[in-house]
C-alpha cells in the first residue's frame, strides 16, 4: 500500500495573495481539495500525511470534512524548505511506498494516479518533454542545451519510503538542498528512477498568470470530463 505525502506548506509569495495559494478557490473549491478528492478515491492509497503550517491544520480538517474526504489524515510540520517538509512527512509514514504530491498541482487525474501506482518499479516520476529552446548562461549565452534530452519533472511521484528516507539523511549530512525528490534520490543513491509520460494540463500554480490558466483548464478540460 501507499501513503500520500501531500505538500501544503508553501506560502505562495509569488502569487501576491493574502493567503497561501493552495487555499485560494478554483472553480468553487480550495485548490488543495481538487487533488485530495481524487486521491481519496484511490484504493491503493491507505492514508494521507499532510505537511502544512500548524496554524492551518484546523482549517484543513474542516475543509476536508466539508468535502467528505474519507481517508485517515495525519499532519506533519512544514519545514523552512520543501526538502525539510518532505523529510518531516517521511518520518511518520508507515507504508513501504509513498506518493508525493503538492497542493499547487490541482489538475492531476485519477487515471494518472492509478497508472503511477500500477508501475512495478519502486521509484517512478512523471515528466513531459520540454517543447522550447533552453539556454545556459549568465549575461551572455554559453550553451544551447539539447531539448530532446530534457524533461520537465512533474508530481505526483512514487518512491520506496526506505530508499527516499536514506537519501534524505545523506543529503542532510552533505548539507545538500534539492527542490525535487527524484533529483535528491538520484544524487544520493544507486536506485533507478523510471520516467513515465506526464500531462501538459498538470501545471503547478506558481504566479498570478497561472490562476488564469487554471480557470481555463478546469472549464475546458475537467468540467467536461
């Protein structure tokens, strides 16, 4: 079985809103609920660990009750960084496998979650090909990277809890900081990580423009499903 490790500790500073972005409504629901409702329907998910700021725990409990989220929910403290937040959550997980997702990606589908869980490999990530030119440089261009070899990593991701926890502890000892767990695991273990095709609809809400895109995606794609 799998535990959902749900990252909801971000402050959303780039959205210029007065509350963290994951609690802002999209199509009449707080952003984070769009994902939780789908994971709640997945038989392969036994429980949910939500990583968040302590002052939002009661709010999240009430909203989950309002939207009839049935799975057992536990809470872990948000860290100063994403990496610390994941580590805090991993330490209380009781299943051998973890699915990591973030509240700022509301447009994952049930079919995609079930596909991720069904893959035999222990460590699996979604990714999509990068469709644009990527440059390396500072003030001037130093290199044009081959986009055929580049991927945009997405969540959710599936990992062996044992593998990922060990990799996090190595990163702590080495004072390394990563913004993605597949990168952390790749750098601090010999474990293989399988890539499966993601979706261009599975965007991360990061700035004000993304809220406009989110409304369009929900109206044109999800509301018609």
